[in-house]
């Protein structure tokens, strides 16, 4: 355990707005209640506590959403967000219009993997619904938020399999192929565990010949056996502890695996060499008060070493979850970075 | 090291406790026009940014809530430390706490703090397994019959269908079948949706207890319109696309076009489209074909304005047939089981430690809800109360006394499990025909049951009955006044979660199309592992269930005025109606949620069913679409004299 709670609270409160602090602290405490020492997870309580929103085919701030069953056999759902069709009335978008391209010009398709350390949240969790809507507004994208199977009920590689299934699905949907060349301009995006999933799905894409226009990793979740300096220094200080990170890895990785498993540590001793693969370019966003930043920075380095294009955005005073509330410069500036990355890689 | 100095904008949740001298540069910090940076106002509303994410925290309470979070963390840490070294993991006991309304952070935190700071009370034993009760049904002792008030005829009646399998014991762990998957769908009247049509801003409030006002406000952010008012949200239209086939989409399109033609009274076009729909539907498969068929038939009926109440119609409208189809609907999918289960949970809780209880059921039908309640009452740690059940049902066309029959069966069950039970049936064409004194009035044989004049605790239960009253002006209000007059401890309401009663015909049609598409799709996926029926019987149940729903579709689409009784409304709408009538919500908690989820895993089979909590109510839906909602109500303090 790191430091006294009082000291931590004061430090932490000074770097985020109060309502952000309340939001993230609430998550932290609620999540503490859900993880059991034996590695099981109180899924029912988790779903009860989770704040969710429905999809909405009626435009809100110019965005509509609807849920879709990508794969009936294993109930793989996704929520799709898209710009509202230009026709202002009727208020409800007829179903057929939902499946038309948002524009005759090239448009991005962002496949989004929500965070939650592989165990928490869903596409219809309010914080992620909000974020996906934001992405649409930023870039005119069609966003596909994937309801991937979560741990500990479903371990590696289920989340990756589901992400891959979503990418393959997108590659077969005609309305997602935009522009005169009818091309799928797909970006893989995720925060926390979602960022990790985006990476691994991108590897599969590179191995399989599906072209990905770019990866966007927001505070991606990586780790390793070694305790890095940032982990030791920031343990327990800004909402996150080494112990909870360990718990989530243990719940996701195969039984008996350690954190140098390539899922957790892609550039570690068991990692896959990306040099020969046409792995896409990446935008990696790191919060300076996130205790796993050393792993995230190492990830960016790993990409560079393998000759892959990577832009690193380091927000020194940002904590985890800074992108959940539109109330800081971190939020707006990072959104701008994402927008630029997407539009310049169309 | 530059310290970024942030502040929330528009009506946001307050600045910092500690004002830090920050780097004030950055043109982006331009203060936008917006809320007045005026005086603090204790009366201001919720923090809009958090509200958008599902948390209701008043801006004036933000600091308070923050403090509670800190206290809770300390309490949790010391509780955990007592049990283990790992402060990030809480021992089981804290998670056995029953949680209510997690959106209301302040209240939730208070309840958590009192749970952790007080020594935990001994947990009530979980309701034990009801032994297979159906074995007990074979004796009926007339002389000691605590049965109906009429002189009993001696009959042997077949045991009632299983609710014995439907016990209240939480199933041990492995039932988390849908574990890692999503739980979706909820209240279409979510407060978070802001319609661009509703741009009027709430009175904004300045951030509270903020010592960082003034100069630091230069970095105000987030005062853009997305932080905008959470007032008056328009209803969401939750669409779940299960069929992305080209033909499926064209079929839906054709149906909508047809409805639009009907609305514009272009009957010729509508007629042509109905025919086109039939052709398209024939090439479809599965649920969509059936749904399209029912909707097309309903539109045709509307177009040709078939005279209502023909001979055939009358026969088809018999309550007996309706009950039959209803029974199959009960067997084929989990919606009614969920309704009964969640309502019974609320009733049980409301009746705890009461010795005399009275349940008034607004729609008795086959009495499928009550065996489970009887069993649960029988197994109460404090022993069963004496239970009075009043069942209301429509007049039967064939003069049979279905209402009494049900009462008999339940009396037998009650006898066999040792619950003192009395039953009374009331025949009424409409609930609005009833008077409270009728319901409260007792019959003769009271004598030895007088527990020193202990008052009777009353529960009023309505499963998919209230919406019918909306077909006649004033009927609902009358009934709700009557409910108030019986002074219930709890009122349980289950309704279809849809708005099939508002807007234009086209709106209603669209809503219904989405709703019944999900319904029919879920019927395909239904048929749990624990279903007793074989494959063929399941198919029969499903076919009848589809007919049951088909009649609803016909009513929603083809009928108007007093005939249109399937006037479903959403949870949000019912909340408004109940509040106006003098009721306040009684929240269903995490224990009910958990048990409903576990039960679902057993009985629903298909992985697509989802239980959701929304503002203290529970909904059951298919994938992300909630289809049925249970809410519980108390007489509000204001309404009580």
C-alpha cells in the first residue's frame, strides 16, 4: 500500500476538477467492491451499478446510434454511432437510412474498444457512449463500439477474437466503404484495456492483409513482470494501484501466465516481432500521472524500434480518465490530436 | 512543471478546494459566454457533466460527496485490512450490502458508510429451497378449508403448474452464464439525452464552495453546449438491428411507408404497399416474417375498417382464450416470470414482519404469480402471515367461474404448505368499476384471526393492467385514487416498456414495430435449459405466444378510441403518472436485481436476455432493448394525511 490515504487524496484532488475527482473516485471504490480476493468478480453488482444509456436513432447533437448484432451465434453486439442523416425530419431515422454511408466522400470508420481493464463496462456504459458520440462529432466518423467478452468469465484471447470479428464484419459491410474507391478506412481505437485490444487486433489485421488506417491508443493497458519506476512512484496516488492492475491481469491472462505474456507485454521477452508486418501507424496518448506510463512509453518505443510510425502525446499532469469529462485542456487538446490523426490518415 | 489549472464551466461541479496559482496562458482558456459567475446558489441543480454520465450530484453537494468518498475509502481500507493485506479488494461481506439507486451518489455513499461503520447485522438467511411442492397438492380438506367464502364443492383439481421450480433461493455461482457479456438497455426517458429541440437551458448555477472563483475562472472550459441543459429530454428511440439482410431492411422500409400512407389517408397507396409487404415477407425467414405478417394484417384491418365486434371477433375476444394464450406466453419466454418474480420480491419485502397481509391482484387470470409468493411466505424465518388474496378478473362469456377456480387451487396449495389463506374474487369489466370499500371489506369468518386488532398490510399488484385504463378518460386516475384509499404498503406495477400511446399513428406504428420485432426475436431465442417442455411443446408455446402478441399488435395498429386498450407507456411516463397520483418510488435493490439475473440465467436459455436497473426499477429486455419494466410504489408522504 502506498502512502497515507489523506496525503494521496490531497495531491490527487489538486490536479483534477472536483467533479472529475468525484467521478473517478466513485469508480475506484465501486470497483474495489467488485473484485474478490479469489479472483472472481461480482458481475451482477457490476451491472447493477453501471450507469447505462440506450441507443438512440433520434438525432442528438447531430449523432444517431443503434445497436447491431454482428454475430448471432455468439451474441456479439456492437453499438454504431454515425452522423445523423441530413434530413431533419422525421425525428426518427428510418432504419434504411441508418445503413447508408454518411457521406459520398471518404469517411473514417472507428472501431472502438471501451476500457475497464478487461472486466468492466460495456458500449452502453454512459461514459463510453458519450465518448463515442464525441468521436463522431469530431471527425464525421462511423464509430463501432464493440461489446467484447470480458474477464474473468472470458479470458485471453476472447476480447481479441471479438475485436477481430468486428473488424472482419466491418470489412464486409458495403456502406462502410466510402469514397469513390469504395474503401474501408478503418481506425482501431481504445482506452485502457481497449487500447490493448486495438493493438492486438491491429497485429492480426497486419498478419491477415486487412489494411488499417491507424491505431489510436488512449492510456493503453500494458504491463510486465518487472515493477517499473512509474508504477512504484505513483502506486495508489492517482486512483490506481499496482495491486488492482495485478488483479485485472490475473483475471484476463491465461491461468498460470505471468505478466510477460505477450498479451500484456507485447514488446517483452515473449513478444511478437512486428518488423516484417505491415502494422499500421499509431497515435499513443499517455497520461503523466498514470502509473503504467513506463509500459506505455516502452510500447511506443517498441513500435519505433520495429520501424513503425508512432506519434506519442504525453500529457504531463493528466490522470487516468481525463477524457471522460470535457472540462480540461487535456480533454480538448487530445480530442484535437485524435481528430487530426484521423483526418490526415483518411 | 506546469500545473494545468482547470475549471469546469457551464453549471459544472465546482472548482478546486485548493486554489493553485497556475499557468494562466493559453488562448483556449478564453471564457465563453454562458452562465453568470454570480453568487453561489444553494438551490442549484445537478452537475450537468456528471448527469450526462448517469450520476446525479447536486453542484452544491459536490464537496460533501467528495468528502464521503474519502471517508468511504478509509472505511473500506480498514475493513479490508482487518481481513487481508490487500486494500484494493474488499471482503465479501461488504458486497452483500443491498444497494439502491446508484445514480444518487450522495445517498449511495451514505448507505455504504453506515454499512461499513456500523457492525454488520447478521445477514438474513437466504430463503431456503422450496421443496418440490407439487407433490403436496393431492389433499383438500373441506372442513378446515381456509378457502373461498362460497360453500365449497368438493373437487380434486390438478396441481398448479410449477412455480415450485421457481423458488427464491439465490442460485450458487455458476449460474452467471451471461457473465462476461453486456447487460444492456434501459429507460428510454434517460435524463442524459438532450434533444437539439430542447435547447432551453436550466437555470445554471455557479460552482459551489469554490474558493477558486474570480481570476482562475479564466481557464473555464466545457461551457460549450454539450454541457447543455439536462432539462426536458426527448424520448430515446432505442433500435436494435438483428437482421442486417437487405430483404429485412426493405421489409421494414415498406412497412413504414405503408404506415405513412395510412397516416396521410392515402388508402390506395397503403393497400398496394400491404400487398408488396406480403410478397417481401414471404421471402423472409424467422421472426421478421411473422412480425411483418402481423403488422400487415393489422394495417389491412385498419384500411378496410372491418367492423369491430363481429361474431368472429367476439369469440376471439373471449377472456378464456386470452388467458389460454397468456399462459403459453408465460411458458415460452421469461417476461411474465420476471414480472411475477420482481413484483413478489417487492411485496415480500414490504410484508416483512407483518402478521396479516392482503394482496389485491388487478389481473388474476390463472393466478400464476401467487404460488411462488405463498411458498416464500411459508418459508419466512418468522413464519408465514395469514394471507388474504383478492383477485380481479373480467366477466367470462361462458359463465364459467374461472376466478373462483383459481382461488380453489391456490387455497389447496396454501393449505398444503401451512399458510393461512383466504381468497376472494371480483368480476369487473374494468378496474374503474371497483370501489375501495369493496376491496377492503372482509367476509364473515374472521373471528379467531384477530391478532389484537393488528392492521392488515396491503399490497396492490398490477401486471400489465394499468395501460388499459388509458383508453377511457379519467379511468386511470379513478383507479389510482382507489388504490390510495386502500392504503397499501406497496404497489407493484409491471408494464410493457414502450410508448404505444403517443404521437401520431406513424410514431406509434414505428415504436410498435421496433418493440415487437425485439419481442418476436427473443421468442426464437427462448426456451431455457430448465424448461420442462420438450421441443414440440416449446414450439406450441411459442406459436401461441406469437398469437398472443399478434393480438396486441392488431389492437395497437388497427384500433382507436375505447377499443384501443393496448396503450402501453414507458417507465418514464408511468413515473409521472404515479407521482401525480400521490405515489413515490420504492426502489428495487441490488438483491432483487441479482436474483432476477440469476433466475434468468436458469430459465431464459438464450443469452440475449438482460436485466437492467434504472432509477430503482428493473427491466427485462432482449439484447439492448428493454421490453418489460417492474416498478414499486408507496403512498407518498404528501398524500398521506
